C-alpha cells in the first residue's frame, strides 16, 4: 500500500484563486430582474386600486348628487303646486272681496239677472270688476269704488236684447242708491245657420257726484 494518500480537492474553493470561484453574475442578474418585476407589479396593482377607488368615490358622488337633484326637483314641484293653489285661493278671496264691497250681494245679483233674463237670451259668462276713481269738482276727498258688470252670451234676436236692457234700467236692484248706472249693449254678426247672435252687455256703476255748495248767495 502506498503511504501517500491521494490529495482531495478542498470542500470550498480558494477565494484567492479567482478562476476557481463560481460565476455569480447570472444569479445577481436574475435577482435584479425579479426585483424589478415585483416592483412593477406592485406599482401596477397600486395604480389599479387607486383608479378603482377614485371610480368608486366618483360613482358615489354622482349617485348622491342625482339623489339630491331628485329631492330638490320633487320639493320644487311641491312648492310650485302649493304656490299655484295659494294663487287660486287668493284670487277666489279677491273675487269674494269684490262681491262683498259691491253695493249688492253676489247671490242677489245672480238671482236678479236670472229673473230679468228673457227666454231667448243665454248667458255664457258674468264678470264683476272694480276700479278706484276720484272724481274732480266734488266734495268727496277720498277715492271711491266703481263697478262694472259684463255679461256675454247668445241672443235669438235683437228684440230680446232690447227687452233685457230695458229691464236692467228699470230694476231697482240694479240701480242702487249712491250710484249712477249706465247700461250698454253690443252684438256681433248673426249666425245664419243657427239664428243666434253673440252679445255683450256692460253695466257701469259709478259713485253719484255730489257737488259742493257754492259760497255766497245769488244776486
């Protein structure tokens, strides 16, 4: 047997001999590439999550704004409806006030017009309006109310309208004390097929003038 043993290689390379060292460039390059890939994936994931969050927040804001708009529109519609009802009520109250200030009650006026209406006359509309006047050359210092009654409808002949005008002028209820009453009538073209003529009657009631007595006696 040989007394010399075969020389075995070192279990690790000798760092002093660079040729025996393993090549670590490949490992280092793979590590850098993997790190860059992971970083890019994290950046992409963060960007995607950020966009998703912004989109979610924007959708919530849009939904909230749409709900607010719907509620506002509903409230506005309700306010408009209430305003319209209030306007109609106010108009009705104003019309009632006109009737109550007038020298005759509303039901009495309608009853008297119905009593005076000839058989050949048809009423389609009765309207009462008022105006404020201040007459000059009188002893009345305060403004007074004048009234006008407009009646429109259809007549079956000129005679019935003439009869109605005469009845209005002779009616005590249509000639209240303290007012001067003027009745005017007008007729449109007669319908040849039906024989009906549209008409309009205006009844004006103005406060009677009261002249101031002259100073001094007559010579």
